[in-house]
């Protein structure tokens, strides 16, 4: 370590000056010019501070400290900091603040109140890839995930569930915070998601932390959230509200969890409360509701039209001749409500419009086990396919073809849904009723036709007799 520069102090006037002061430790170097007025609890500062660009990894190595393992070995190699220092007595204000983290630069201002330790910061960054700073995956983790048919994220979730849990937040520390922070970032990559135009506004006072705004844009849509954390008790309470507008589900789910079973622009309203200071406890205590709709989209890797045609062909006592059904089912305006009860999401009003069909369903999603259990129905409202065996007659119109969706959505989304033969007997009752109505209508039509023929026959006979008399 080395120190250099000049210092001057006047104890009677309580002033001091550092000129050209430099301090270095291994590869870390700081320079400052600083004036201090007042040696009590309310000094006034004026000057500037600069930390030259340095490698954090090299610094830790020089100091004999363990290395920080990151997924990208090139990060933490270029850090730097500079700011002007000023402000009234008892308050340290930072202006023209610049913080550099490798390829990311933050600019802004801040202040620290010596009397109440209040912190105010305004920071705006350009671009940050947070995934580069995460610990590297264990050797062979991705290969093992592929062999087991699981996504890497699913395996990480399972590992997190098995690992011993610790408290999520230091409550005693939170209760001492006095914060007012506005933060912005032009682009953030995290968990393989790309989020743009991030804006966050946070306040904290005596254990009550509020995120008044957390918004951004991602995948052609956007989101806006508000979070309140009341940490004034040892069982902190959380309240989360969020709105999502037209976020494209296919690229989001693919990038986030390698799940490509759904596409479309998602609109969500989230209103959730929970309590606790551990992830598992927060999930178990979660309570609230999510309403959603997708205006236009597709169920991918599953063809619900084929499943409906299987049922219709049975009714028509025919066999399907089509072999190329495609690997997706388009839909319009899928909507529903998810009631949150701990790790379980219950949906009782799923509705979607498909070609010639209306999807209706209800079921549950277990977030802890990554499984879903749905009983859905495809109500036939019109022609759905050109296959002759799938022709929609009055017997099958308004009939519900049962479909079940069960299994682990982190493993094989394509195999989740199938025709539900066990519930098809209920469908047969509707078909039988339709057939009886059709038969009755047919008999009535026959009777009407027969009566009409008899009337016409009588009229012709009478008309013939009249004509005969006329010609005679």
C-alpha cells in the first residue's frame, strides 16, 4: 500500500485540505482533492474522487482472497468510479457520478445525510448482462439435464428446493434504512431474458420498503409492477401488483425455461399477498389472483383439432383418413382466472375460441412439482376439418369432446394433452339426446310430407273431375 500527496489543516478554523492525494493497494488506485470545513458531526465537503480502472479478480488474487467464480471469465476485469463531492454541512452530495462495471456504465448523482444516514441516489445505466456474473454451472449439469429430459432451469429449481434454506432478507438491517432511489437501465439480460427501458423507484423508512414503480419492455410488450414489503415485524408481509401488456409468450418461455408450448401476446393482471422471509414460506403463504388473456396465439406441439375429430369420427362410426394434422392449434381470445393458494394455482374458467370449436376447461397447476392437472372440453360449434369422418352433423353439434392435460410441464409439453376416453360416455349421452331429437324431427318431417302428398292427391282428383265435366 502507498500513500502520497499533501495535507493542510487549521485546527482553530476546523478546516483541512487534501491536495493531489493518492492511495494505492495492489492494483487499486484512488486519487482525490478534498476540502473539509468543520470537524464536528456536520462537516461540509468539497472536492472530487476518482478510482482508476482496475481488475477486481486481480485485486482479490493479490490480497490472497478466494476468486469470484463467474459464468463469463472475462467479467470483473474493468471497474472504475469517479464523482464530484459537495453539499451543505452535514450532507455529502455526489454529482457527475460515473460507475463503470466492465461494459456497463452508470451515470447519476447521490447524497448521504450524516444525521439520519438517509441515502438518495439517481442512477441511469446503459446495458448490463447479469447472467455473465452468475456462478458457472456445475460440470456436466447441462448434459445431465438433457439426458433426463429436464430443462436446466428445472434442475436448478429442484436443487434449490433440496438445499438448506436461509433467511432471504436481513430484517434488522432493513429497519435501519432510509432510502430514496431512482434507477434506470436501458437494457438488462437476466435469466436469459432481455428487458429494455427499465425504470425503478424505491423508498425505505423504518422497515417499510416500497417499490412504487418497476417497469420495462420485453418481447414486444411491457410490464409495470408495484411491491410493498413491511419488514417491521419478524414475519414480513409482502404485497405485489403487476400488469403485463402484450408480452409474447413463445420467446419469453423459450428463453426463460426452454418451454415452447404456447405462443401469443399475453395480458396479465396480478394481485398477490404473502408473508415470510424464506422462499418456500413465501410460496406456501401466497394468496391472490391472476387474470389473463391471449388475444391470438397457438397451442404448440399439440393438435386439439385432431383430438376433437377422433371423438367425432367415433360418433360418425367412421375412420379418419387425414395423416398430416400439423403440430399446433391456433386460437383466439383465450382467457381465464388463476386463484393462488400457496403453491397451487386453480383455474375454473378457462375459455378459448378455436376453429369451429370452443375450448372450456378447469384445473390446477402445482408450482412446487411443476405439474398441471386439467380437464378441458372442446365444444363443437361449427365445421372444424375437411376430413369426411370429422363431418359435423346435427348429432354432434354443441357436443363437448373431452380432453385431459396432465403431467410435468418442465419435461414434455407435447405429451401433456390427449383425448379423454373415460369422460366420453358423458358425451355419448348428449349425442344420444341429439340423435333422439333428430329422429323425432325426421319422423315429424315424414308425417308432414305424407299429409301434404295426400292433400295434393285429393286436389288433383277433384280438379280432374271438374276438367272432365268442362270438356264434355
